[in-house]
């Protein structure tokens, strides 16, 4: 956590830009979304495009409580539109999840739940116990929503059988630095990030099985500072992001072989965060650089 905050605190002075000219092409069929973004941590598929969660702050602080967070929609026509404005409920929005027109958004020590059919209504607030600050990502299996909390090594479960009145978070599993989550039938994949910046062998990619009595196992042995995790379109592989070294990799789920994905950029990735794979593209939020990098699947 200390390292995360120090990195973020050093990155200041970027200014807002308009939503016009949302993307620009580079080489290797790579596109960049940057105008209108301000410290974007997370992406999520929505109506043929993606949602992009932004902190909206002057300084990059994932634990801020300024209430300036907002969410944009990059639609299937390639245009950026406001989706959730800075209404004071979001400060450092991270992982997202949608069920029955309800948008769940991770934030500092809480999850904020918007009814997308009644955005004028006050959102639900699902509060976590004191100290569980870095609520990071979400994934659901059946009527249970799982939420990772990176700074306390915990994954919580939430009853979402009624999304209009979701249950309170309940501690479910201890796992090293849980960050990105990915659900697959009755399995949960977890990307591990060292909250104190001290990468150890335990910080890798995990698979959790037997959810009633959860057991975790390593998918790969390579330690890192892993953040985003998503299936390839054919579900034969996992794409994962790593902050150290900063980049994107691909894991073959049959062999466990892990290879880096080459992305040609004028400015290298600095903090690749919560990715989305949709329409055979990988959407990579580069948090410190306030941009989303789009690249074709490889």
C-alpha cells in the first residue's frame, strides 16, 4: 500500500481535456482513449462498448475521499459519453459489476450500487469493516458477489439474490493481496498484488475452487504485482496485467505457459490496471497516464 500511494502521489498536474477526439491510432492496430479521462483504474463491458471508471482528482491517490470520481461510457461507435457524473458518491472507483440493471462499483472502504434505471435516486452503499480500505474488484458466481480487498489480504462475499437490497459484505477467504477477480462457473481466479510494494513468491495468480470450503492454488509460479485479469475470447487463456515490470501477459490455461504480449506505444505502459476483453480487443487502463490502451487480441 505504501508503495502504491507513493507512486500515485508523485503523479500530479495533469489537466482535464474534453470528450472530443476520444481515440487516436498508433502502430500495431493500437488505439488510445485519453481525452476526458482522469486516473482511470477500471474498465467493464457494457452495451457493445466499455465503462471506464475515473478518480477525477488532481493527485493520484487510490484512497482519496474527495468524491470526484466518475464513470464514462465508450460506446460501440467509438464515442465517449458521460455515464455516472461526479455526484459525490465515488472517490476512487475501481472494479465494476452489473446485474439486473444495477451497477456495483468498488470504492474506498465501500461498494456503491447504482440503479441504472433510476440514476436520480441515491445509490446503495455497502460498507466494509474498518481498515478494509482498498476494495478493488468484483466477480459473481450465482447469487454471490465476491469483492477483493488488497490491503488486508481478504475476499468478501455479498448476497445479491436481490440486487435492490444487496447483503452486507462478509469475510470469506484470506489470500495474499487479492486484486483483480475473474469468475468461471464454480471457480474464481485472483490476481495478487503486494499492497506494501514488497513482491514475494506468494504474489502471483491463484485459482480458488470448492467455493463452499474454498481452496486456493497457484496458476503460475512467477511473482509479480498483478492487477487486471480477463479471459481470452476463446477462454483458453488468461490475460493479466503486471505493474512490475509494467506490461500485459498471456497464460495458456492448459500448459501454464506465460508469455508477454508486445504492445508498441510511443509512451510505455506505466500502471496497467483492471482490463476488459471484448470484441476481440483488450482494453487496458493505464492508471498513472490517464488513458485506456486498446489492442487486438494476440
